[in-house]
């Protein structure tokens, strides 16, 4: 429409020739002639009235064309037809039948379909893709980031902004996140579902690593956490194709709207925490959703309430809780270590690699798809959580035993044996000390056994019974320094008086 306006301006305001107009507007002369002919037929001159929008200009210059001998008949409201087609199960044939009941002399089905397609080409660009009501939610991170200042230092940090948009109504949600990691990505999804108050059938993300491990048009691979969220909410995830922005045009448009009408107006404001920033984002997003859109002549919020929400599924009674996934190898003490704390598994799995699901309150261990252990998550970064049923009935059934460790320590020397025995004695269950002893003995891959014996001697002298203590002694060459002096026992002698000699009953002081 901009070129048509420019053609009219150059012709009626500047009196330019057709050839000059064609050169200036990069059009063929035949196209310029057609525009001028149509403007004359529509009785349009320059300047155009202010109330004529691009849609009005398009409608006046290019009315629905009638075939030769065809009489003009009433046409339905195509914008209303488009809204109806977003409803699940609705077809153009059914809408045509309703139109013919109201207008018995109206157009036939095939002719009405032609009129609708021609109208659709010149309508709002958002109508180029058809989405069933409540079916798809498009999700992505915005290109621009929001800024938050540290109140103590004044340092300004940038935070990514998660954006989602419904396919039919384009209802927008936006929120600043702590990062673009998996946890932030999934928690933003949960907040988006709660914002809409219902669930779509399909999620359409980009191929970012927080959600998709292996992008592929036919068989994309989701990471475990994202797949778990989809199972929890019973959603289908269909990642957009790589370098195919039209696959997620809805969220691309939503990102543009959020950057233009939310992030840009906030660029000069100073925020000191994420919650304050998100309050401001939520307010501007609400204004964006309430703004009237020209194409459908309704706001996003109105279309969402009319089209999407009735077709969406209710939220589950429980809220999804983020859980991290890791792989761990079961140590000889039949424990795995998570954030410094050790959790037991059945001893028969010693040496195997297992999958660990770390939730806010629990730690679960899986061998393939079979859960083999579950523990309350400990806030301590030290110590053990051991279930009695995971312990071997006889140490002979286990790969490592205290006797076997002591025999290995004997090959290093008496100080190494003493260190190993003290570690075993200090634990509630002897198995809890296996990892420390094995770690010290396996230092022989890096250091001579004589140095490990000397390091254990120093560790025994100062009461340092951790693997890290022995490793530090070796790294700093303290094993080659003189041992600290230990207090020797007092010799037995008649002239040496003990402490009991000085312990007297209280009485008057004698000068």
C-alpha cells in the first residue's frame, strides 16, 4: 500500500510522468497505469483522506472481482469466518451452509472459497498461518535483555526475557529470567501456563540447548528435563525447524512486540531485583494484550477469551517441580555423591553408571527406567544418608571390605594402616570410610608409596583424616618436612609430683 500511496502522490502532487513514477517506485509502467486507472475508478485523488487506512485503500482499489455475467451478491463477514475457523472441528463448508441459509441466493461454495482466499491474501499478515484455537503455544527468548542493578555495588547485569504467544489469539506472556539455563527455561514455561490459566496441546520452541539436545526435522531429541515437563503436562513438543523462522512466526512477532512496547519503554528505568523488573514487565504486557489489533478489530485478550481459552485443557492440581538430571557412578561404598553429600544405593550396583534425578526435596536413582533408590534430599554438603537395606549382609559379598583395604594399606607401611583403621573407626558404618581410604591408596598412581606413608604419618600426627588432607600434604611437599612434636608421657620418679599433690581442700591461707 505504501507504493500505491507514493504513486498517487507523485502523479497528483508532483505531476510526474508514468515513466518517472515507475523508475522512482521500482514498478513497471503497466503497473503504474493500473494503479492510476483503479484510483480514478474509485474516485480517489491526492491527498487521501486521513480516515482511509491501508485496508480501506486495498478494498477500494481491488474489490472482489466478479466473473463475466456474474451479478454481485451479499458476502459474509470474512473476519468472522476466519475467527470461526480457529475453532476445533469447524470447516469452511459448514460456514458456507450457514451463509446459504441466511442468503439463499448467495454464492456457491467454490466461489465463496475463492472470495475468502482473495480476501485473506490482502488481510492482516497474521492470517497467513492457520492455528486451531487453544492448540499451539510458541515459546522463545527475546533478543534484547533486561537490566538490573546491584543495590550494593551499582553493577548492572543483563537478564534474558522469556516470551510466549498463543497461535490463534497471539496472547503474549513475558518474564525476565535468572538465565537461559534449563531450570530458568522450564520454570518460565510453568509460569506461562499459570498466566494463561490453561494448557495448550502443543509447544513450539526454538532449537535452543535448554530444550532440544539434537535438532532434527523428523526426529528431534529433547533433553530429559524438557521431556519430563511435557509428560507431566501431557504436551506434545514440536521444535521449529532450524533456520525456518516462519515455523515460529507467532512468537517472532510476539518477541518484536515485547521488545518494542515492553523492553524499550523500560530501558531508562533502574531496577534493583528481578521481582521489581517483572512487575513492570507484567504491567506493560497487560497493556499490550488489551490493545486493539487492526486486522481482527479485537484485542489479544478478547480473542484469547473467545477462541483459545474455551479449547484449552485445565491445569493439573499439582505444580510441576524442576528436577535436575545427572549421571553418576556408584562408588565401592555403594554411595553416590550429590553436592558433597553421599546417598546409598543397593550394594549389588557397585561400579555401575546410573541416572540421578535431583528434585527440591528428593534424590532418586535409576538404573535405566527402574528406580533403585530414593532419599530425602539433604541440605548438608557433608556426611552420608544410608538405608540399611542397601548394605551387604556379609562383606564377603561386596567387592571391597575393611580387611581388603587394610591388606592393601599394609603394602605402604604401618602409618598408612593406622590412617586407614582410624578412618574406619571414625565412621558410623565402616563402608562410609571406604572412599576416603581408596582415594589415599590410589594416590600411588601419582606419588611413590614411601611418600604416601610419610603423608599418612603427618596426617595421623595432626588428626587429619580426610582424603583432601593427605592430598594437600603431598601437593605441598609437607610429607618431606619434620613431623610436629607430640607430647611424650612424664617419666615415673619419686621427686616428680603429680597433679593430685596440688589438689588440696579449701582452707585459710597461711602466710
